C-alpha cells in the first residue's frame, strides 16, 4: 500500500466546518503568539469538537508553544476520533496489517491521518523524554509501513542511535 498516494481519497480538512469555527481558526492564525489565539482555537473546538481540522490547529498551536502535554492529549484525541471513524480499536497496539487494510478500504485518507496522529504522539513523547513509550509507537508504525513512507523507521533509528550509541572500540596498546 502506497501511504503517499492520497490523490483519490478524501482528506481530513475537506470535512465541513461551521463558518464561525473557520473564522475562529483564521483569527487564531492571525493572533498567533498572543493569548487570544488559544482562546479562539478552544472556542472553535467547542463548536466542532469532532472536527479534525480544529484538532490539528490545536495540536500545532500547543506543539509550537512547547505545551507538549497538551499537544499529546490532542494527538491522542485525534487518534481516538479517526480510529472510531475507521472502526479501529481504541488501543493502537492492536493495529495490524489486516485491520490497517480494512481501515484503508473504509477511508484511505482517514487511515493515513490516524497513522500520522500516532507518529505525532510518538514525537511528542520523545520531546517529553518518554523514550520507551515513543519507541513502542514507532516500532508499531515501522512494522506497518514496510517502505517507511511515513518515516517512522528512520526516526526509530535516530532514537536508538542517540539512546543506545554504539560502543566505542577499545584501543589496545601493545608494548614495543
């Protein structure tokens, strides 16, 4: 399955959004860095709590404001919502190739969104120093994405190299 080919599928941001919520997202964008930006995003979320566009906006806001606990909560909410739409278990650990195939047949774009939300959660966990929890998610993603189109395997390599650096070779000095 080509996880980069989403030309023939509906994407999360194509779901209708109430005009007032769309205006609040635009307001948050123009007020980024000000306290009012978060309030606008939260108001949009109250208007459209199950809209993934709103959740992506909240995730990005929290991530770039270095509010990582909040970003993680939003990424997990995005996984919960997209997973529910796909008929997936709430537990990402149960995801396998069969379930992924069924989800892709249901909505390829939503399945891809789910996988990217899982990757986003793993990145936040890395930033929070929760390496094992992040690695678990990255290992799951890498196992499902054999061509590493989402980059989880490469990220896992970097994490493992950083946290388990190769042993330095021991130098033996010989007497002359």
